[in-house]
């Protein structure tokens, strides 16, 4: 809920600060899992002499709904194609700007200091038993948040969904799920590989087979209501070799345009 509220407050602040005309600094709504990497990309952009983008991070689902409700975002970076398509169907994206930017992997994580289970992810693997008595599996909301939907698809594909569905700790975005595991409040969680890399308090138990879930794709597009003159230049930077190199240093995979 905090992430949604933050996005709302950011939109109100921007609207009050610049009610008319064109803004210099692009406002970016981005999936929570991009935090460290996109912040670093923004810093690289600033070093080229540009104003720092204003970036709001939350679940892709929450951000897409905020854009639908009029939040003044210039760019939207989603963690799946579905929420980009959802906005596009409503005429809320600028035609011709949608591009596939990055890829990722899905991993099973446990607290780094816990003697936790050693599991090999494969069809029929005993995930429910590995949670122990009363333990819950931390995942992003499986009905709306991309990381949660990827996780559910993977578990269904591997025959583990039915046994763990009653034992989920569902969160508003993938970073909250990561935090539950990092704090030891959940014995296991499913997050992106880049999330696990950014959090030293978790360890990767195993990586889900790429074929077990839809390809993880981060698309980006300029919104139909964009008012920043630098929205397109910043998008061009993100998908340039220099921008993709920054994302690669955080474990993301560049996708062919």
C-alpha cells in the first residue's frame, strides 16, 4: 500500500509544481525491481549534463493504474508486457515508443544466515515441505504484480502450486517479498535474480527454469500525456549501449530491439 500512496503523492506534487507547459526533468514510473539499476542509469544520464529524472518505484500494476487515473508520468517501465498492453489499449501510451528493454530470471531465495533447505527446482520438487511447520512463501501479489504472476506460472508448471497456494505471504511488490525473507519473516521467497543480488541478507537456493514461466520482459514506453522534452532522449539513453551497460552491471539482460 505504501508504494501506491507514494506514487499518488508524487503525482500530486508534480502536478502542483508544473501545472502548465513542458517540464525539463522526465518523470519515470518504474517497476520496484529496477530501483538500484535505474537509479544508477539516471546518475549516468545526469553526468552527461541532463536534469535528474524524477523516479517513482512501485508494483507495475499500481503504477499503471495511477497513470490511468491521470498521474503525470512521462515514461513507464513495467516488469511485464501485460501492463504496457493494458495502458496501450486505453490510449495512454505514445504510439511507436513501446520497446522491450530488459530481461531477468526468477529465483528461490532464503535468509542468508538461516541453515535453510537445499532444494533443486524441478517438476514435483517438495517446496511446501521445505517451508517447514507454519512457514509461508513470500511472493508478490500473484493476481496483479508481474513477479507474482511469473511465480505462480512457474509453480503451476512444476506441479508445486496446489501445495503452496494456501501458504503464501503475498505482498504489494517484489521488494516487499524480498524484505520478508531478508528479515527472516518468511523461510523462502520467489523474487527476481537481480533482487537477490541487491540484498546481501538473502541467498539464492536455486533458479527457476526459464521454460517454466513466460519470459520476463521489462518494456518501456512514453505516456500519451508526457510533458517532458527529455522523455524521448532519456528513453533513447536507456536503450543505448551505455544505458544497457549500466543495467547489465546489475544483472539484467539486454533484449534485442
